[in-house]
């Protein structure tokens, strides 16, 4: 992370108010992903949304968030973290209001894309503000609090979404899941303007808007045909678009190489990919994001549409999973990885795959009569596997990255995970809706969605096997020193990655 032009002052009590404000904003973003997943079937029923619109309600947010993360961080460095944070939280609150009052699925999708873009301005400033506000000896305590907030967001998001949907407050059905952000966002805006101290980077990098445009275009050229392909009968233009995305990617690499040579401020630091562990870690993050994007949307549709469960029952069913993720994540970082290194992450991939296969078996065995408690075992196994991966993965990927590129590498890790998530949500039309006929009688819906769920989970299990193999390229143990500037340089203090989708 870039150094700030102001030094943190330990005696300033205002810093704890600032911490509460930025942590609340981070919590709001984390909850917003999980809260929407639970409400998707309710949105589909009340608004008559198509399968592709359902995917875009979640994928649009992830895509806009991914495309804007690095740029959001750079804008904070250049124009001031406090200023950009306030713009982000204000825009996020406005977008939440537009989502809550959306009159049709198209407006909801557009508002969700705006919400993701505003989150991309807000979220990168959180750790930057913490870094600028707190002296080094206090940051360990602060990052511990942040980890607790991530865990709380993972557990409370689905439950809060289920309760708000089930209660049907003022006859608004699913809309309160977005409107609840309004008082929180307004309070954050007012208090943030008063208590957060402004900070900038003295040597901020320039914006690379062309890079952002090329990344976004390339992803759209893949995700849009995937989400609409099944619905439109897989037209030729869809295949042409996906093939053209390869050309756009090649143009991105060429442009970034030229920009790096010209002014040293590319969106993507291509030299990082010469570090084997980083290149493999980025592949792991992307593929892992795809698996999570597929699983969470399909899981929600299976429980609420296929099995006919209420939002509240579906939300409560997910609690064992969230608790297992949080518990395993803490144990992984504090006890297991320091002793066993990379093997912990690989064990996590295999454990998660085992949980997925167990879930498939139980879904086949119990059919539409499956209960929440019968799902608990596979969900706990999956949660333990995921927890073993998500917490230590960022450190493993960054462990051999030179100090001067640690900030760029951290941003890129978050970005590719969100991009993987968006791609996974797009693939739902292939691995889930692709085996379901849109014209189903009420009696056919349950069996069709159960079959689609099992088919999609088969793909998720295969992806976890691929992740296990990719992890062989990670360092056996996170390195304590890396080569930088011709000598061993201590890796800078690692800060927890802001992962909104991974905890959903």
C-alpha cells in the first residue's frame, strides 16, 4: 500500500469513530451480496424476471465491482481517501434506493450495476483509511476486528435477507433488503464527513481508464452471451462475441505492456505474472470465484424454487455453512498454515469437493423430501473446506511478490476474484438453466430444479479438483522474505482482502 502524507496519531480518539464508520460501510457491502441471493426467488415471482435477468441482478454488481476496484483505489490515492469514500457511500446509498424502488427488472439490473460501481469506490478506501488513521502497533487489533466483521457479515447476511423478505414490511416484499441501506448510508455519510481524516498518497499512480474499459469489455463479451445464450437458442453472434473476447484480452496485454514502459502506471502490473506463485494464485482466485458464483445462486434457486422453501427456512439452512467458514478460517490462519503451509489450502479444496459430492448424494437420496438438518452435514463439510482456503490464500499468493508491487498485487487479487464470481454467475445459464426446460408445469419444477442442482454441483466439484492441482504452484510455506531491489526485503504487513462474494 502506498504511504500516506499524514502520520497516524495514537492519541486522537476520533480515529475510533472513523473506524466504526468505515467498518460499517464494509459490512454493508458484504451483507449486500448475501442478502440479495436469498431474495432472488421472491424478486423473480413478484417482478416476472427472466432467468438471464436474475443472473444479471447478481452478476451485474460483481462485474461493476470488479472492473472498478483498482480504479477506486487509485482515485482515493489521488483525490483523497475520505473524499472518494464519501462519494462511494453516498452513491451506494442512492443506488440502494433505486434498487428498492425499481419498477421493473431492467431498472433493478441497472441500479445493481450502479451499486457495484459505487462499492468499488467505497470499499478500497476502507483499509487505506485504517492504514492512514492508526499507528502500526494498533493495526493488528484493528485487522482482527475487521476479520470479525467479515465473519459477522457472512452469518447475518442470509438471515437478514430472509427475515426482511419473509416479514413483507409495509407490503414491500423484497424491497426492504435494499432500503435498509438508506439510514445506514446516510448516517455514514454525515459521520464520515466529520470524523474521518483526509489522506492521500504522495506519489499516486495515474488512472488507466483504457485498461478498465478493455477489461470490462472483454468480460461483457463473455458474460452477456453466456447469460442470454440459453434463452435465445445460442445464436452465432454469441460465439463470435466470446471468441472476440480473446482478441480484446490480447489487446489489453499489449496496451498494459506499452503503458508500463511509458509511465509506469498500468492497471495490471504484468511483471507480477513472472512470479510463479502469484500467477498460480491469480488462477486459483479466478477459478474459485467461478465455483462460488455458480454454487450460491444455484443453491438459493434449488431450495426456494425447487423445494418450495420459504426465504427464512433457506436462510436458516445456510447458518451451519457460514459458521463453519468463519471457524475454519480462524483456525486455518492461526494454527494450521504456520505449521503445514500449502497442504492446508489443498486439504481445503479436497474437503470442499467432498462436501459438494456429499450434497449431490443426499439430494439424490432424499429427493424433494430432503430436510434442512439432512443438508447440515454437507454444508458444514463445504464450509470447513472453504474456510481453510479463503483466509490464508491471499497471503500465499502475495508471499513471493516484491514489496514495491504488494499494493498492485492485492488489488489484482480482489479484482480477479470478483471477475471470477461474475463469470460463474454467467455460467449458471449453462450448468443449471441449460438442463432445465423453461416451460415446466408446477409438478415438474421441483424435480427439474433438483436435477439442475445436482448437475451444477458436479461442475463445482470438478472445479475444486482443478483448484487442488493449481495449488501445487503455490509456495510450500508463505515466504517471510522476498527478493526486492537486490536484497531480501520483508514482506509488508498483510492486510485482509475485502472479499464480498466469497463469504456469500
